[in-house]
C-alpha cells in the first residue's frame, strides 16, 4: 500500500504527466468551446482529467509546502553562494582590520508564490467539484403578486449529482417589478421587490443558503381565462422595436398571440389563430372578453409584470473565492516578488583586504545584472565585471536585410489580422439559412396578417412592400398560408455590406378566409427563380429587396383579386390594428 | 463640430503622432542616432494626449468606459499597450528596439478599431458592475504585457538567427532578452489570471455561477493554460531561447484569437458586448 502511494505520488509529480495534464485540459477546453454539443465538460473523461490534475496539484502543493518551510527555516550562510550566478572577488587597500561578513535576503515572501498559486488552483478544483456534486441551480418565472412557496416546483432545475432538489427556506412573493431605461429606450436597470427584500440585476438576495438573482428576462404578462374557467398567464417577452410579444394555447387548437408597446400596457393587440387560419385580430383591455368562433371565449383579466428569478445553492462558494484570491496573489508573487540572496564578505589581509560579493536571485537571474553591478559599485570604484556580462552574438547579417525581414513579418502579421477581422464571407450554407429564416418569418407574417413580425428580417424597402401586400390581403378579408417545398441556392455574391443570393424555389400557397379559415380560391404550387438583396445593418443581414430573376411559373389559373368577390364576404376582421 | 467628429479628429491625430513616433524610432535605431531616441519617445508620448482626450470624449458621449464595441475596446487596448511600452522604455531606455514591433502592432490594433462601427451602445444592466471595470482593466493590461512579450520574442528570434544591426546590438544579450520575454509573459499571465478571477466574481454576481463554460470563458481558460504550459515547459524541459520565443508568439496568437476573433465566431454571452 505504501509502495502504491509512493509510486502514485512519483507518477503525479512527473513533469511529463503535469505537462500532459495542462495540454489535455487545454484541448478539452478548445473542444468544449468549438463543439458544445459534445458536452465535453460534463463527460466522464473530463472528470477523470480533473481528478488527475487535482492529484498532481495536491502532490505539488505538499512538496512545495515542505520545501518552502525548509528553506524558510534554513539560515543563509556564505556556503549557499557557491553556485550563485553573480560573484565577484577582488583585493583593495584595507579599510577595516576585522572580518566582515554579511548575508541577507530580500523579498523572501516570494518563495511562497508557487505554493500559494497551486494551493489556490487546488481550492478552485475542489470547489468546482463540490458544486458539480452538491450544488444546485433553478429558475422560475414569477408574476407580480405570485408567491413561490418552499415546496413549489421550479420551471427548470439543475441539481448536482448528489444534491437535493433546490428548496427555498421561506415563501417569497413578487410584489413589483420596475425598470429604468436610457433616453433611447434601452434597459438601464431592473429591480424586483419581493416580500423578503429587493433583488436587482447584479444585486443578489440571500435566503438561508440559497442566493436569488434577477435575470434580464421580464415583461408584461397576460392573465387570461378560456371560457371563464381555465386561467393561464401568457408571458410577453421583449421583441423588436421595444415591443413585447407572447402567445397562449387555448382549447380546440386555438392559439392566441399577444403584443404590446410598453411594460405596463392599457390594452393588448390580440390575434387568434387556429392552425394556419387567422380567426380575428383585435385589441383587448383588461376585463374585456373576446368571443371566438366555435363558442369559445377569452377574457383578459390583468396585465401585471413578470420577472425571471434564478436561484443557486453552492456551499463551496467561499472556497472558490478563497481559491481565486490565492491564485491571483500567488501568480503575482511568482513574477513580482523574486527572492534575492546577498553576500558580502570582507577578509583582512594585512594592509589589503579581499572583498567577495555574490547575488543569488531565485529566478530570472539575467535580469539582475544591473543590481549586482550596483552592489559591486558600492564596494569598489571600477570593478571588473566583464566575466558576468554575457558576450554579444556574432554579427553576420547586413542591416538592410534585417529591416526588410522585420517589415515583411510585420506586414504578414498585419495582413493576417486584417484577413481574420474581415472574415465575414457568407457561405452558400449560411446564405441558405438566411433565406430560409426570411421565408419562415415572412410566411408567418402573411399567415397572421401581421407585417410587424417581419421587422427582424426586412429592411425599409422590402418592409414597405410587405406592408402593402399583407394590407391588401387583409382588406380582402384573407390571409396567405404558404409552405416552402424546395429551396436551392444557385448563386451567392457579396460586396462590402451587400449580399445577393439567387435561389430556385418551389412553394405551395392557398388563401384562407379570416374568421373561418376556409380556403378561398384554388391552391397553387409555384416555382420561382428569385434574387434576394440583403444589406448588413448592425451585423444583421436584412432583406432589402426581392426580385424575380426569371418569369415565375404559377400553378393556379385565377388570381385572388379576379375571383368571385362573393366568396370573400361577409368577413369580420375586428378592428384593424 | 459634433462630439463624435471631435473624437475622430483626436483619434487620427494620435495615430499620426504614433506613426511619426515609429518613424523616429526607426530612424534613431537603424541609422544609429541614439540621441534622437528621446525625440521618438516624446513624439509617441505626444500621441497619448489626443488619444486620451478621444477616449475621454467617448466616455462622456456614451456614458461608460471602453467595454463594448470593437471601436472603443481596440482603441483603449492600444492606449494601454503604448502607455506600458513608454513606461518600460522610461525605466529601461536600452530596450527601445521593442518599440519597432510593439508600436506598429498597437497602431494596427487602433486602426482596426477605427474602421469598425462606432455607433454608441448603452450598457445593459448586467454590465453595470464594478467587477466589469476590473475585468476589462486587467484584460487590457494583459494584452499590453503580451504585446511587449511578443515584441521581445521577435527581437530575440532576430538575435538568435544571427541578425545584426546597430539597434539590435544596443539590446542586451540573448539570456537577458529571453528572461525579459518570459517576465513579460509572467506579468501578462498575472493580469490574465486576474481578468478571469474578476470575471468569475462578476459572473457569479450577475448569473449566479462563477464559471459556466461559455465559449469565450473556455477560450480564455485555454489561453491561460497555453501560457501556463509554456511557463511549465520552460521550467521542466529547460526550453531553449528559440523554443521559448516561438512559444510566446504562438500563445500571443491564441490570445489575439480569444480576444478579437472568437467572440465573433462562437455564439457566446460575451459576443453581444463586443460587436
């Protein structure tokens, strides 16, 4: 057993093992960062690597502790300077008749730098492991007035392997949520008042052993009732242009979409849909009831604010902080507090005396030449220090080639950095994603008869065109339900902030009557060759224009606006938004 | 003139001074006019003044420090790097040759920033923390120290390759140069460690956990490990000066990727703050 322990210790202390551990951790870090789906940091091999590293650190820390203690206790004597990198000895006329011997050290605390640094790292690994095993995190969305009881279920919870589910020690009630904004409308500060105290972003609240945090997710909540019985809360989250949007699922395949322009709205925009059919679009104030086709009713009870609360339980947090402090302090000690041992011995030799001076730095010895020279200068006017100054290398290359080579390398470096910084080229796969996303968003905007849904993907030009096209359909009392059947990217061209993507597409369309969802006119399956013109605005590609690159092949024979108008009326679209 | 226009004028004035400083350094070192080195340092120092004013104007304009947007981050990184270079040259005048590498790199960094989107953005609530200031400050100091280590490593390689010139001869020998390179790496390592430590405290305050393996957190950890590997390899394997110099250059490349490139490639919580 003793042999096993000793051999394990030797193994863990081997430089090759330590270098291997650092390399493996670096590779694991890179792997985890590049392919998050691999879950490298949650894998068994990563845990084993962490254990191995902790073992090496423990051995190193133990060894360094004994070594530092021994060095600290050992009195400094002239014998220690036999291998000093800086030594000088010479004779001079006697100044003092007695033997003078002085040895001393400066910045001895620097000896402990490596020990402190590695101890800190060990604490961090232990704290991290403790958190992974026994810590827990949870998140819940609370509406103003809602209480989260100790036994209540969290929306999501991530307990450690051996941890108990997170549980608050006392109930907390969200009393109010308030935020302040910059003049431009961006969120500046967010606070939530709970029965147990106030929490703000970056200001936690501690209840028992659990710390509560406020995330930046918040907004108005629509408290709705279906048929005056089933009450639910639809949480509206921040959407484009300072608006908030959310949705709620209802009975019989109903979906209701809500939107408002402020955190404390007086009414909500409401769109009710069943599948792809828009049933109605209207505005609803708290207390009002909406009758939906099929005898269903929707009542908006109130629009309080909601906020996302995060909870964390980590009993080893203090150890992690302690480890961080030790690591930072240790690293600083290693590179700034370098222990220096000095020795000055003056031996009388009758009318003359021999002077011996030595300096032994703990590390970075070549950097202390000047210090040693200064020390020597204090004892002799012109010491011969040639022996301690390393000679200059041979001179071979002409000066011009050096300058040209340096300039060339700098140019390569500059070019490399410029190239990397300009690596925003869009590949055909990325172009396909852009087009797919655009079509997905715009199809939904047509389906819901809500042009503002397209805001995140269209520029001003295309936005105006879409407003007209969707508006015309709403005036006709229909919405468009479209499905992309095939998409092929046939060309991508990019210049500065513009991107042109040519596609070949196949679509299936049909128009649905608002209110009933009945199909109007015939369905159509079309094929297009399209050209999308994207512009980059604030690192987002927006579609600024779309054109047919070739005449479209349209399946249906009769266009909607030349079909029988009687098929469209009567239609109740509710108030236009 | 709008505050932004003033900012731009001051920024470009600083760039002009720095370029004049590089030319003066090159003239003094390559054509062996040591007396002109003082002028080169003064020219470079003069650039710090409009640069400081430009950063101060930016602060007044946007209401926060240089934490967001490449425009302000790169400019302030260059400011710190040049300040560190000048402070070092003030203490060690014999090392002026480092300016021939560090100064153009800093100008390049600043230039890259000036050609990016300068649109001011408000600080979101999560960034309104004292720990962010320390996190960013130490990050900039680390970048400055690593840049000096890069300059020392390049000069060291020139010497090891047998290149000679009057400006190279004025530098200390290979041993001293190598030790100084590693010490710059050491200072950068200390600052980088502190950057990660401060960031962890801030993350715990903001998000309830001090480490979350966010891609940029992971890359900063990888960079830290790369430097740790270099320092340990030098200690254990008694690396030669040439290997150390190449190691420093490789690690610097990784740190540049982590700070300037990866935030745009990997989706990360850090990406939103540095666009």
